[in-house]
């Protein structure tokens, strides 16, 4: 096998493995602001920007998706001169820098129960393999505080 063919096969194999990938799953704990009751739901990532969410509250089960907005980190190229004593510098040198978003990723979840009632959630701190926090509000205006805990990677 010639070298270019070997590289193409290797690249295809890596691409196939990453496409198969793993989806993260999360446990969501909701507590309404009018009592100490807690409710437990689940979110399973579809891909890096969406997850299927299920939250049972009382006799209703809310289902829907969260969709993320923005990346959990940003990459930039930084260039400039490197000073070598006095005023002399070497220009044009630079490097790529990756900076984490300190707030994590933000997401909006729109969930609906079988009777047509809704639960709307604003979530943040979502980074694959980590948790987050947020709030949800139902159609009656009741606000729930949300904790999101990473559970596992699924195939």
C-alpha cells in the first residue's frame, strides 16, 4: 500500500470513529421556588449543539430539546513582535490560543407535556462531560432552579 493511500485509509477510519462517537447524558434536578420538592429529569445529547430532554413534574412529563448558543471555548491567532533587548523585535511570530468561555455554553430548552402545557428553560455552563445550572418556568409562571449533572457517555 502506498503512503498516500495509507493516510487516506487512516483519515477515513478516524472520521468513522469520531462520527460513531459517544453522547453525553445528564441528570437534571429541578426545585420550584415555592417549595422544597425536587424533580429529576434527564438530557441526552444528540450532537454537540442539541439534547433530548425529559422532565417529569407531578402528573406531567415534559419533553423537548435544548439547543446551545455559542461555543464553550474560542480559538484565536495572536501575532506580534518578540522583543530582544532595546527596541529590536522579531515581527510576524505568533501562536494559536484557546480560551474557555467562563460561563460555559448557554442553551434554551423548550419542553411540552401531552396536555399542551409548556416548560421553558434557560441553562448555562453546559460543556460536554460537565454540568451546569439554570432556571425553568412553567405556563403558570412558577420558576424552578435547575442543577445539571454529567451522568455518563453513551454509545
